[in-house]
C-alpha cells in the first residue's frame, strides 16, 4: 500500500517564541535538530530522538514536530502497531497507530498538540487509514498538568476529537484495566468495509462481548 506523506507547516507566534509546526519530517531533517530535554515521557531525550528518526524512515511512519529554531519542543508519531500488541495481529496495511504525543513543559497551553495532530491529517492524506490511539493513564503527566485522571482524560478526548477521532469500545485487557484508559479511533472516508470489519475483530476477541 502506498503511504503518501504530504508536507505541511504552520507558524505560531507568541510574545516569547516564533514556532513552526511541520511534517511529516524526514530522518535527515530530524538528525539536524536537537530534542528539548523535557521531552522524556517515554524515553530519555537522546533515545527518543533516535526513535523518532527510525520511525520517520518507515514506509508508513510519519513524524510531526513543533520546533523553536533548532530545538524540537513537541512531536507526534504515527506508525504500524507494535508486533507484540493485539492491534497488529491481522497485519492490516491500513491500520495506523498514533503512537505518542508530547510537548515540552514550557511550550504547553500554546495549542501545539492540536496543531500537530491537525497537520498530520491535512490534505486528506489519512482518509485511506483507520487511525487509532490507546490512551493509558500511566503515561499522562498528571503531576505536571495539575489535573486529576478524569480531567486529563477529558482533555485527551477533546484533543483527539479535533480531527474526528472518537471513543471506541474494546475488550483489550490493558485498556479495560482502568476506567480512565480508552481507545480513540478515526476511520478514513475511503477505508473499505472489509477493513472496518477486520478492525472490529481485533477490538473484540472475547465471545461474550459480541
């Protein structure tokens, strides 16, 4: 399956910063910039930077970033689901995971998360995919945000809904392990019914759920 990657950019100006949100970004471009030291939610910044470059080189992989001059201050990743997870079991070529989204502490409340996600879906380039994200409360920065788990969940749902992602039910054990966890999904306009049915089989694997 062809994976179109159509570059798009936005500029955001504040009193103290002039930022660019852009992508999908190539690995060569990513290697020229540095990752903000606060971007450590998933890995140490050096390792996360390396992971972003590797994802960008995948046929289906795409990285959207927010950049303050030569420093990456936010990113969103898209790629096929991990081989160890249920979402990869049927090897769907049109099922893409929004894997991670992170913004450095000093750059929050600028709308960067929303702008990065909207950039990823610009030019109708995601209409042939089912895009999903798994939200787990243990990945959320509850301390830094000052929000409780339910307010953070509401914030994440609002963020994902900006591109039409919706809450979907599933019997996945990790998601079901805590009521704040959730599965958010967007089904592109040109996704065939056969793929939607495949995805339903992945979402529900316990007979009593049918």
